């Protein structure tokens, strides 16, 4: 949810520049089930415009209404929303509503943490009561131990009779697309809607520009012989779509020293055995763990035909891998969707 937090912080800065106050609403506790879980947030500005969501869209109107008092007196509060009678979600949401003020120092730390792909810790102090007022608020802590309160009037040292919701915000999921053709553009667009951080590597002889890949973080021209990968970690996926077996093999060999979460390679199923045989030939000590990260042909078998549909099938497969879920239709599920 790092991308949602980024959007909220960016919009809060814009609101402040316009002279508008900000209020942050955070789901800090849940009894039963709900569309979204604790840790989701929405930002409300003084003109009652908003960004983000804490549900499928049905709770937000009431939150805006009940946030009006916070704009008036700057006093944070906790409210509840009983979805059992309104949403059919069988749950009660506990929502912390607090003033949000962004300082330059905080913005600098937040930007640095995101550029370094660091985790962020947020602690929210609340009580499990409805329309409750008190010493409530949130504290954000960065890896360098620097801390900031979302509200300047909140005192985190006074912890009397409060509960604490603790959240670790991971850096945005990273997708590296190796390829510069039409289908790579479509994959970039689909992945961007999920808030993923996307880096595109195109052919050095026919490098593209950032404007050619809407939603991308960077676009560069390179080759498997000269490329130097960095920041390839567990929350990174790579999709190789060069439409060239030789280039695909070279890039896969180069990646064999890293441990991404997923490597997807386009191509026909009959190429898979050849690819694995040649990997063993060029990298004799290649690990089983690395081979397990390779998914080729990339994507779930959903009957995808167009570049857009293929992009959806690939993104869906990546999600199933990183969430450790075997795909099937939810209509075959009994019990809860999320455990």
C-alpha cells in the first residue's frame, strides 16, 4: 500500500499549498470481515474533496461528514462504521480521523526512504469506541530512527488507555520489463494501475523514451552483455519479452545470480525445456531456487489473446506468486476470502 500512501502525501502537500487543511482517515481495527483491511487510508481536504478509499466506496461519504468537526477544532477522534447492516460485509470498522500536516523535513525523509526502497513503520494510537475524542494520532518512523507525527498537536508519549495499531509499509512492488515492443507498453500500463514501480529496459540500438511507456518510473536502452542490475529483491518481478530466444536466454543467464520473486518469459511452451537445458550448460551451478522463479510461458491460462489480455494474465500470475495463492474461481470458495 506504499503507492496509496505516496498519493496521499503528494495530495496533502498540494492542498497545503492551496491553503487547505488536511484530515487523514485510517482503518485501525476491524471486527469481522470487510472489503478492505486495517491500514487503508483516505485523505480529506477542507473543501471535502478526497483521495484514497477505506472500502469499496460506501463508507467514504459518512467519513467525510464526520470529519467536519476535525477541521473545525483540530481534535482527532475515532468513529465506527457497522457494515453488518449497511454493507453486508459482516464487520465493524474502527476509523481514526486526525489532522495531517506535512513539514518539509518529513517530506524529505519520506522521499529519501522511497528512493532507497526502505520500509516505513506507522503506529496509530486509538480507542475502540465510537465518536471518541482523546490523545489519538499516528507516528511514522523511518529506518534512520527519525520520527514524525501526522498531527503537530499529538503527544505519542501519553499512552494512557489507548490501543496501538502498528503497520510496516513495504516499498512499492517493483516490476522490470525487458522489451520495448507494443506488448511491453500494454504490460506497463496494466501494472501501473496497481501502483507498481516499473523500470523498462529496451534494446540499446532502438531505445525508447519515458513518454513511450505511460506509468513507468524509468526507461533505458541496454543489452544483456552490458546491463548491471540493482535492487533486485524479493518484492521484484521481471518479465522478459524480447521476442528473441537468444536475447531471452542471455538475460536469464545474467539474472541467475539474483533472487527475484518472479521471472516471466514470453514464448511457446516447447521453448521451456530448451531454455532450461541451455541454462544448465552455461550456468552449471544454477540453483533450483532460481529455476523455480521462472515462469514460461508467462501468464495464467485464461484464454488471453490480445496484448492487453496477455498483460492481465501476466500481472495476475505475478500476484498469485507473490501472495502464494493457487488461482481458482472464488465461486468455488467456502469460508473467508482472506485469512
